[in-house]
């Protein structure tokens, strides 16, 4: 499979149009079509943007290989077919829904109920990538990620199309069976069938979860800090 074919596969996995990807990169749709047909080459800045947007390693995008920061393919056993539905407004445009702490508790049970999403506030951000329907806003609670993320902060996350796009060491919202979503760094677990969920606050010890229990991963993208900011001298 060529790099162009891999880009097309990743784009289609997000139900993203060529025009949507073109808007993200500041290119024309014809240019994206040419890249996907291996008629044109990517520039380094565009490659970096695609790696960040799709949440994959450069090796995976360029060569179709899995870098060391990615979990083994056979170890990724979570459910990858029941991810967050795309939420649209009355103009049929994707929106970013915001889940506060109370709304997170019933997420797994309610996420396929349209009324559940109607009750959640939404936000629009100017970057075209946020208008592709695969971003979620979530309110951080507790002190486990302090001082990186503080209780009350809001974060915008990209909902990964598959657990195979996990990159160890990054911050994710982890959705497991029978649990509310949690915000943690994800590392390789103590066994090949586990992930290790790590807090940035050292007072909160890391703990393992079985990969088979992980239903969704949302990759941390943007911080919306609502707390007052004080400049320290």
C-alpha cells in the first residue's frame, strides 16, 4: 500500500471528504486527490500535520510500519466498532459536544440516545479540523492530572477510529466497560494484554486495565482553561 493509499484509508476511516482534508492542510481538493493517487508528494509540514491529525506515527504513515511507541497489533483487542456517533447541528454540520462531570457518568448507557446529546452544550472552534465530527469536549475533574490539567478545565479530544492508533505516553480520555471516562496518560502495561493508566500527579499511583475492557480512546488535543490565570513573578 502506498502512502497515498494509507492517507485515503485514514481519511475514509474518519468519514472525511477530500475537501475536508484539503481545508485542513490549506490545499485544493484536486491536490489531495493527486496525493492519494501517488501523483504528488507531501511536503514535510503537511506530513507533520497529518501525523498529528490522524494520531499515527510517521513510520506508520510513510512506510505502513508500526513504530515502537505503538502497541502490537494483536494486543489491541478492545471494541473498535461502537465509537461515538457523529453529532450534527440543524444545518447538518458536525459540532463539538461538551460533557461535564455529571454527563460523563452515563455516557456509555446514553450515547446512542439523541436526547442525551441534545441536552449537552456545544462549542465551535475556527480550525477546519474541528468541523469533521470526531471531536469531543470533556470537563476534567479531580486532581490526578494536576498540574498538566486541573479540575474544572475543559479539554477537546479527537475520538480515534480504532485503538490501533494509540501512541504510548500521550494523554487520552479512556472509556472502559462499566466505568465513567477517565483522563490519563496511557503506557504499556505490566503484561502484553494490559495498558497502564498513569496520572501526572505522583500522589495518584498508576493502575493497569485490560485492553479488552477499553472501548474508546479520545486523544487529548486542546486545553480550554476556565480557571483564573495568575502570572508568577
